[in-house]
């Protein structure tokens, strides 16, 4: 499936994480069907896939027996699955799953990337996993309660977790202001990518015809791979490039580099 770049580019600006959902508002069957078909069709990498589970997500977020997760009342969820033997599976999973979250956003649904505080065992019992597959992350799916609960407000640091570092701090190579317009748009889109605990571990080396994503900062760890966040930023870069009429290809690189997007 080709990236529906105009639709996803618009969704990049609107997506943000929501953790409390509206129990009384089910997802319409046509939206479920449409998102499920995008889950099947958006498979840019053979080893990374997303599965939609149309069942209440409550249990998978109660990861400590008897406790309540920070994610509440979602009527459905998405599971991000990858082949653990693929050395690039983190960035490939980040890229693929973010596509599905942008599609969900475009459909008017709300989501939240969750990489740690969920039960892999309970999630695994609700989906078919291949021998080499593992669950990389999950997201609740539904309509969020926008005013949020106090837990929500604390989790988002009263809005702070949506703040991003300035582009100048993330960029090396060409001077940001002198870079071609499509690159400046791509970096702005990458800045808006979600990352675990909003750590924004990415850096971007920019050339006239290429952007290399690398791991600029290794903190905080959070038990979630930095390359997963970087894969999410990669998708945002490509969506913004396509939206500016620029096609390119990714080449995966060894750490601390992640991948290079080259025009052509
Ligand atoms: C890979 C990844 C893992 C995440 N894991 C969790 C998590 O376990 N629990 C949680 O509440 N939020 C989690 N988040 C959501 C981030 O905290 C959130 O994306 C970040 O603070 C930026 O806020 P925004 O998504 O509203 O832009 C995760 C995000 C990413 C990208």
C-alpha cells in the first residue's frame, strides 16, 4: 500500500497521546473495518505488522496484579508485532505502527503508544503470534475523554509531555535555515513524533539530498529501544517528504546511526 501522505501529514499535527477513553462511545463498524484493512495492507517490511483487537483493552493494561493501568476504558486496542530475529525490527515496527496510529487519527480516533506498562502475556493470549514473533508495543483505540482525569493530567505533566526540542538542537550537517524546504518540513514533522517518556532521542544529519536519523541522546532508558522511537520519526520524515513531492529510499545503518533517507 502506498502511503496516503496528505492524510497522514495532516494527522501528524493532530495526533497526541490519550489515556482515558469514553466507555459510552463505541467505535463505528465502518471505521473498525477501514482501519483493519489498513492494518492488513500497510506492510512496508515483511517482519513488522499491526493487529487490531476489537475487545476492551482494560485487562492488558493491568500489568501488575490487582492494580489499575494508566490507560482506562478503551473499547479496542492495536498490537504491534515484530520478528525478533530481524536486526532492524525496532525501527521497522516503529515506522509501521506509527502509520496505523496516523490512520486511526485521520479517522478521528485516539491512541497512545505503550511500550512498557502493559502485559505481554495477556496481550499474547488475545492474538496469534508466530514462533519468532514478539509484541513490541500496544495502543488503546477509541474515543478519548478529552478533558482527562487527574491521572491523565499527571501523566502528561499538565501538558508538558507534548513539548518538543527545537529543530536547531536536533540537526547537524547543513544549517537548518539553509536546508531545502522539503527537509525543513520533514524535520518539523519528525520533531512532532511521539517517543517513550517524550525523550526525543533522535538527531538528524541533513545533506542537500538526504536525511540521516541517528541516536543523539540515550536517556532516559525506560526499557524501550531508542531505535523504536527513531522508526516513528522515520515515518514522519517520509510522510512530510512525500507531501512535498519528494520520493526517496531508506537504508538501515548501524548504531548510533539508524537509517538514511535519500532522494531518488
Ligand atoms: C515507543 C513509545 C513507548 C511509549 N510507552 C508509553 C507507556 O508505556 N505508557 C504511557 O503512558 N505512554 C507511553 N508512551 C507515550 C509517550 O509518553 C508520549 O508519546 C510522549 O510523551 C509525547 O506525547 P504525545 O504523544 O502526546 O505527543 C510511549 C511512546 C512511545 C513512542
